[in-house]
C-alpha cells in the first residue's frame, strides 16, 4: 500500500466523491439507449479496456506514471452516448484494468476518480454547446464544442494527477503538471477527430467501433517498445558502471553512494529545475563508467601513480563522456560526466574549466565524489572520519569546489545547523 500525506488523502476523497456524483447525476439525466447503442457502449468498453491494458510506464523521479491513449475514447463515449454512460464506461474499463493488472488500490482509485471526473466535465461542456443530433465533426459549432471539451478534459485530468501524485513521489506540483500536460497535449487535438470516428463507426455497427482499437493500439505498442528499449539502455549502462566498480573492492557501490549524496545536495539547491535534477542524478549514477578503459594495474596500484598512469586515470572522465554521448537516454549527461573532475579555480581536468564554465551537475558530483573517496578505504590509505572529510570539503570551497554547492552539502549533512548527519548508505538508487 502506498503511504500518502493527509492533504493528498483529502483531495483524493474529494475527487472520488465528485466522480461518484458525476456518474449518478449523469445516469439519471441520460436518455434511454436503444439496444444498438448499448452494443456500441459495450464495444467502447472493450476497446478502452484493451488500450488501458497496454499502457506505457514512464519513470518519473523515484516512481513512475502510466499513460495510454484511452482518453480520446473516454470523452468520445460521453459525447456520443451521454455523460452518464460515458462515465460508466470509463469507470468500468479502468476498474477491470486495475483488477487484471493487480494495481495498488490507491493508484486504481486515483485513475478512476481522475478520468471519470475529466470525462464528466468534458462531456457536460460538449452537450451544453453542441448540436447532439450530428457528430462532433458534423458542424463548425460541434467542432468548436469538441475542442473546448477536450481542452477541459486534459486540464482536469492533468491537474488532478498533479495534485494527488506529485506530493507522493516528491515532485513539485507545477513540474508534474507541466510533464503530464506535454504528454496529453496531443489528446486535445485528437479528441474531436476520434469523437467523429466513433460517431461514424457507431452508425455502422458495434463491430466497426471495435476496429478503432487497431489504429490506436498500434502507435501505443510501438511507443511502449521504445520506452522499454530506453530503459534497457539505462540498465545496461548502470550495470556496466557497477561492473567497473566491482573490479576494485575499495570502490564497490561508490556510484550508488555518490548518487545518494548528490540527491542530498540537490534537495538543498531548491532553485534547480526538476529536469536538470534528474539529469544530474542520472550522470552521478554512471559518472565513473569511463574507468572501463583503465588498466587494472593502474586502478589497483597501492602506491603513488607515475605521470603516465595519472594521465591514464584522468582520461576516464573523457572516456565516460564519449560512452554516454552515444546513447539518446544519456546524451544530456555527457558534459556533466566529462567535467566532474574540474576545479572551481581552473586547476582540474580534462579541460581546466573554471567557475561557472563547469556544468552545475559536474560541480555537484565533484563534491559528492570527493567526500565518498575520502570516507572510503583505499589501497594506499585508510578512510578518513566523516568529520575530517567534511572539514576538507569546507576547506576546498572556492578553490576546488563551488562555494554554493559546498554550502548546500554542509546543510544537507546537518553541519551548518550544528546537527549530526549520517553519511549516505549503499542502497539502490531509483532511476
């Protein structure tokens, strides 16, 4: 069961009540359907259920959201058969999908309440404005009504999801809304067209309505495959980074610990956009992947490195940047990984960048990376204490490290306020 804040529970109960009222009022005010219309309603229910079963899971922060193209059919049902029947079809379709998919009850209730409410609002607007004796594309007035209804549907659904889901996954509400509105923007354009297709198909038979599933499911299956391929690339690179660290017992789980410290710092840098935060976190997870090209002799050497060995070791940031730049999933992290050993004063490598020339993500990883290196055993020395390592980071502020990032690190560690902080542990990092 998902743990949700009290205020989110309040909004979820309120939205669920609104959805229940919408279904009840809609059914009492909807005209009686003919047998032919009931078969069309059943066909729409089947299509919506199939489409929802093929939804696409998109990772967001430490959680994920599921998206599908069932929304156009949901509103089309309300526009063609009436608000009450449309809401009933959406409710039943999502309920069946939740049971078959064994979804968490909170997720199921959120989906049902959100899309039933959105269908009710969009459908009510359409029936208030349009001439319902013709299809949604049968006149200019109906087309405008369908566009307004579709926009209302998208606004209600995305806003409801942002209000309920964002606090649960720790994502800013406005960022969640922006992300979902972009995913739903195409729906606002396609809804009127789908509504017209449903009306035309319904004039033929329920079987014709069932055929609408093919042009809708095809692109969704293709996109689902693409998302899985992107996830596979990310998993592969993370596994490669872990394999590199496993070559050296002293650096095992290093990237995981660094990523946890990066998260801690970014939580204090509240003005960093959410998208950039996610990019920096992804970069931190594989920041040392370039060491795949470093010889074991150099990695394991217990004493000081020769000049040539030091150059070989330093090349890992360049190699890492090249590796990730060849994948769409990690391309934005390439410059962050390349420059995570640059120094604030310009004495780092590989390009001797200074100050704000260094990408923000690189500056954040530099602090987290150095802290973990100092607090971990190495072949040539034992680990420093946490207090000593923090003092070294503080001493490097303005020289090796960005002062703003150091301040955020100290706040995150509880040092600035005088509290005692616990160093990040080796635990899996959500991607």
